[in-house]
């Protein structure tokens, strides 16, 4: 294990391994995440196993940030939904969207519906919003034939990989977000807020601490500021938890940028909390910090991946062939 976990109590993992119906490993010896739990009993259901080991399961999820469960034969969306219903869901429904996501059943969504030839940048779910989920659970119903991995990164390692001066800057200033909702190079404000009632939009903005400016009937500009560096409420870990990279103009698709003639047309951008620019060099430094903290694995049918949302970031690689990954957010 690396320094991140070598001093942590291992008793909860040792107790899990006393159960001969499962085995545990890591994908890479150099990175102690995700913890991979492999089912050795074809009659064992994942929900039952988690209930029997709930305290140790939750302890290991907070320790490693990610747990990948394999060979439990979850098989269908319905079985996955049944599994996720065992977890408390205090997260509010999506009401300010940043990417297309379609609910297939109660609190189970098709993983972001982005064109298959495009990648989705690394991010922690809704880290830009007033409310964010604690746990993200993915399930592989149909694995893609080519690529389509869901890269994951340890937000604690991202902090360690960054220059102390830059971390301190984000810690002191936070992150300012700006979105231009036009329906042209970005989603429309109606799609983002899931309403065409401007008064309801304005109320949502106020509830979420967002400044809003109606540039025109079709153009809504949003601005707000949040912390960039957080302390995990249960583990006490210092973690990189924001969308500073994801929403920054230097992370946007190059083809998209070629259509943009002014910053007012940018779908999104990020700044330090005082409004100063995050430079291209600083963004490249952050990208490298993510890269060093990221691991990828090939999806297998019935894989279930649990993420502590504040400890882990995730993304998506381009893929070929049918791919059905569903997700539950709580």
C-alpha cells in the first residue's frame, strides 16, 4: 500500500477476509484503490453480503474511497435498484443539471448520455452545487466492447500531487463558477433547471447561492462561489472537491472553442474565488495531479462500483459498441 493507507487500521478488512465466500485484491499494487471484492459463492447476493458486513463495508469504503464488487450477478436494473434501496438517500433530486442524465427507474439513471466518441472529464458528482451526494454507485449491465472505462481518482492524492502554494490558493479563495446558458453551445436554461418558468429558475438560483443575470430571453448567466478544498466530515481527510478543472475553459472541447469569439459565449468557466484567472499553466498542473491519482479498469458484466463522492472523482473514456452503465446517487 502507499502512504495514504499504510498507517490506517486494517481490522475491518481483516474481518471481511475471514469470510471465505469472498476474496479481496487491488487492481494495481502501487495504488490502494479500488478495493476489489470478488464473490466466490454463486448463491450469494450482494445486498445480503453488504448487510451482513455493513459496518466493515462502510469502514473500508471510507478508507479506500472506492470498492469494486465482482461476480455477484446483479444482472438487471431492477436488481440494482433493489440493492441501492438499502442505502439512505438524503440527496436532493437533480434540479440544476450540468450534463444529460436520464432516470430509468427510481433514483437509478443511465450514466451520462454523452456521445460515445467523447470523453467525460474527471469530477466529483455535483461538487459545484449547494447540495452534493455522499455516495455514487455504478453498475455494469452491458460492458462496452472497446474501452468505455470509468476512470477514478483519489481526491486525497490529487491534493498531495499539487503544489502546496496552489492548494493554499484554492483553500483560501475557493472556486468561482460561471455558466452561460444559451441553448447554442451550451444547454438551455430550460433544460438545466427543468422548467420554463423564470420565477422558478430565479428561486432555485437564490436557494443555491447563485447570482443570475438575464442577458436575453434565451441567455442566462450564472455566477457563484464555493470552497475548493474540503475536509471529509467523517474521516477528516483533506480532499480536492470541486469542478475547477471540469468547468474551466481550458478543459473545453477544442472543436467547441473554435466557435467561440468571446468569453460571454463560453458554456462555462472557473476562476479563483476572488475572480482572478486560473491560468492555463495552473490548469495543466491540476490535470497532471489528476493523472497521477487516476486508475482505470475494464468493466465486466455485473460489476458494481461504490464511490465515496467526496473522496473520489470519476470520468468516462470514449467507447465502441453498446454500453449500459447505470448509476445511483445518494
